[in-house]
C-alpha cells in the first residue's frame, strides 16, 4: 500500500510521513522530492525550474514507487506536494492503474497557519528562504480542496501524532502507541526538520 501525503509546502507532510514510519511497523518513506533534487543537480542553476514540469521526474517517481511497492512488504509513504491534475494523474493515477493500492491524503490548513509554520521552518530567517513555497501557497490550497485530492485532513489544531493516527485509522493499519513526551516529540520533529533542509 502507498500512502501519498499531499499538502501545501509547510503543511506537515514530511513530519507526518516520518511519524507514520516510526509507528507503523515495516513501513518506509520514499520521498519523490529526492528524484527532483537529483535532476536539478544535473542542470545549471539558471535552467532549474519546477522539477515537476520535467517528464523525467514524473516517470522516474512512478517507476521508483512501482518497484518499491512490488518488492517491499510493508506500507510505503510518499510525502510530496502534487497539485497539477495532469501530473497527479500521470503519477498517482498510473500507479493505481498498475494495480497498486494508493491512499491519498491532503493535509490542509488555513493560510495563516501554513505561513506561521513556514516562518518557524525558516530557523530565524523568516519567510525569505521559503519564497517558492509562499508564492505557490494560494494555488496549492485552492487546488487541494478539489474532490480529486481527497481525503482531506484539516491540521490547524491537530498535532502531528494525531494526523498520523487519523491516516492509519483511515486505511485500517494498526499504529503503535505514541510514547513521546511533549519535549521528546518536539525534539524529534526539530531533528526531522533539520535533516530535510535544502541547501541548493
């Protein structure tokens, strides 16, 4: 089973993915963003745009996830913002046509909530390092509200562990109990955030 966790940039996808992976035995995170980073690194900076516009990204992500889903026994978790309907059909739709069980979740929140999270993610640099995410925010939120991007989960007042629990319940997977204290959970999420800072 593939759990595709969609949402705006700064919506909590990566944090939720790693919380699920920590608490769902046998699960793995397969992050489509890394395929895009790899493609970008083969190009001069001046030619780098949105890597999702590259057919190589869409085909590569679908092929990698197809292989992983065929060879890995446990749940596969893919945290990735994907709001273009044709691209969504090309990746997620094709995986379904190939016979894979794909469960899709869009993590939604109010604009102010997402901006606050992006500001916090900036580690003291405000929203300057998140300019791409801010530019795309309104379009992401609008598109993700559409029915083809259901199941929708409102996360404004829902902590990450509870978002993970809701996803697991929705797909009928047994999730381990959350044993983190408030401090340990915060430190864990901070470490996950640090590991996923982009430098290029």
